[in-house]
C-alpha cells in the first residue's frame, strides 16, 4: 500500500456482518438500506474485509472490538 507508511495502521469502524451475511440484525438491515440507497453500497463480513486488506498487502490484521448489535 503506497499510501500507508511502513508500520502505519488502518482502523475500520463498520457495521460488520457475520460470514453468513445475514446477521446480526442491525448490520443486515444497514446493508439492505445501503443497497436500496446507493449504487453499490452494502455491509461486509469480517472475512470479506480481511480478504480485501490481505489482497492489498496488509499484514497483522486484528479485530480489537466487536459489538453484538
């Protein structure tokens, strides 16, 4: 990632879906709202976010807080 200095950090604050993509309820409803209100909006699962970051060369990915909404 050319835009991130070595040792830099990325923080993602998001309504994250389970890997089944259908729960918890609030992120699922938020994803539906994003789909209806934008061209390509949606919520993502933790695995999808991890995969996107890994493809860009991000290492040491860690989840530090998770709320059950």
